[in-house]
């Protein structure tokens, strides 16, 4: 089996669902259930013995050591993190706690466990760290896309904390020989995305007849990847990635934010026309820019294609249409997230003892 951390969050829950669908190997899912953790995303696994949920912190050495000893995973996939840039600007402390100190403690526990393994189990063990393209900093329009050997130049407390964790992962390989893999992925979107991030926020606000807030001039560029493609990339890196290497993962979909917002409005105009008439684009509102806002991210994903044969299955057009449709079909999920109810029912309905 494998140990997944942060498997109740946006990407982690998509990964757990995908993993069990794709190969059925059991998953132990360790998640602290911060505001971003939502076990309702995994409700379809309620009676699936291949999924064991454990409510806890990656920074709890005793708990993690116990889990490793009890379940003897062949790999750890570390999604657990604080992930929202705007929150990191307002309160960076939890980003340092989880992304830096928590990752360090998880690495320590993994090292202790791996040290005691022998033979094929030891050779086959992997620690896969899920990271972001934001560690590379900001590009100007003519710059080449980020490659794996780009300098780290993180600009927000979020990206700095992720950069720190990437460095620790690297160091545990070089110093102790821990068999690590790191993926640096661009912006994801898709089902179960918490509606504080741009794409789900715009969909949800549009339907609620609220303003669609665009920071600054809306010309900041991100490289968007459908979450299912990120999951398949992680599966592939875990399967065949070279130990100690990093792999950039991206969708070759560079788009300015304003274009993303306009695309969502056009899809909603088609799929759920406004009751009052007119276009959802009328709700677009330019607001004060984010401090230190990175202007452009772009991923050069040639290494993972060349070495591991991975490429995304979705284009932005197919992925964004699926995503908008998913939110239209899951108004109840949105409503429970927004009201906070998702935090109440999960423990009672789902949680099992470690
Ligand atoms: P998310 O915020 O939706 O989910 C994070 C999950 O981690 C939540 O379930 C939360 O409860 C859990 N968690 C937080 N602190 C924890 C702790 N101390 N111990 C155990 N669990 C804890 O984040 P996401 O968007 O799913 O991102 C997952 C990972 O992927 C993160 O490491 C993030 O940096 C990385 N990433 C995200 C994106 C993106 O576009 N969202 C892109 C590239 C990389
Ligand atoms: P976000 O989804 O927060 O991801 P990240 O900051 O990790 O890239 O934001 C994506 C882009 O959208 C980013 O350039 C900030 C911008 N943005 C807005 O313009 N308005 C918003 O309300 C939000 C949340 C983000």
C-alpha cells in the first residue's frame, strides 16, 4: 500500500479516487482536515477497505512513525500543505508550520522507516513530494518556460515555504540516500477545488450573482493543468521516475487571468444562462492587486514527456468545460463547503480510528 498525506484536499482527493480506480492498491490517507480538507470528496470510498483514513498531522512524529510501522507502505506521496497564496500573505505562520516543519518531520519519519527496511523493500521505497512551479518565481513575457534546472526565486510566503520543503527533500536524498522524487506542477483546476481559488471562485460567484474579482489588470499569466492530468503524472513519476530527480508538470496552457474569467462566463452563458439576461461577464470587477503578485508562470514539461512518456490528456477547452459542468452538477457540494457544514458531517460519517 501507499501512504498519501493531504488526501482530503483538492488534488489529494482527486489522486486517491484516481489511484483506487486505476490500480486498486490500498491507500492510507493522513490528513489534518484543515479548512481545505473535505472528506465528503471521498464519500464514494466509504465502504472501500482499500482506503484507510487517518485524521492527523504530518508534523506529529509519533503518529507518522506508528502509521509507517503498522501499514508498511511502499511509498509516501506528500500532498499535505497550506496552499493558498492570499492566505500566506495574511498569515504565513501555518505555511511555515506545515510546509516547512511538517515536511521536515515527515522526512525524518520516512528516513527512520526506510533505514530499517531491507532488500527489495528498501530498494523499491519512494518518497514523492508534490510541489509547485511557484518556487521558480516570476517570468517576464519573453522568458523561456521554467525548466527543472531553473533557479529557485520564490516570492510569496507560500512559494518560499514550498521551496524550503523542496530543498529539504533534496537534502535528504543527497545526505541520507532517501529515495525521493519531486514534482513541480503548474496551476491545477477541476472537481473538488475549494472555492477560494480563481476558477472555482469565479464559477461559484457567477452563479450566485456576485462580483467576479480580477486582481490588478488581469493580465497575469498562469499555466493551467486539469487535475486528472496532474494525478496521472504523479502516478507515472512514482512508477518510473529516476530517484533524486525533479519533474516539471504542466499543461502547455498559458493564459492571462482575464481570459480564464471570460471563458468561464461564456461557458456559463451557454450552459446556465443568467435569469436576468445578459452575460455573466457583466459581473467582472477589477479589484486591488495582490501584493508581490507574480506576473507569469510557464512550465516546460519536456523532461517528463521525454523520460517518462507523460503528457496531458485534456486541453484547456475540454478540461474547463468539464469543470464548469461539474460545479453546475454539484451545487450541494458547493453549498456545504460555503456553509461550513462539510466540516461537521465528515467526522461523524466517515472517520475511522487509525
Ligand atoms: P489543498 O489546500 O486543497 O489541500 C491540502 C490538504 O492538506 C488538505 O486536505 C489539508 O487538510 C491537508 N493538510 C494541511 N496541513 C496538514 C498537515 N499539517 N498534516 C496533514 N494534512 C494537512 O491543496 P491542493 O491544492 O490540493 O494542493 C496539494 C499539494 O499540491 C500542495 O502541496 C500544493 O503545494 C501542491 N500544488 C498545488 C497546486 C494547485 O494548483 N492547487 C499546483 C501545484 C502544486
Ligand atoms: P489562485 O487560484 O489563487 O492561484 P495562484 O495564486 O497559486 O496562482 O490565483 C490564480 C490567479 O488568479 C493569480 O494570478 C491570482 C488571480 N486571482 C484573481 O485575479 N482573483 C481572485 O479572486 C483570485 C482568488 C485569484
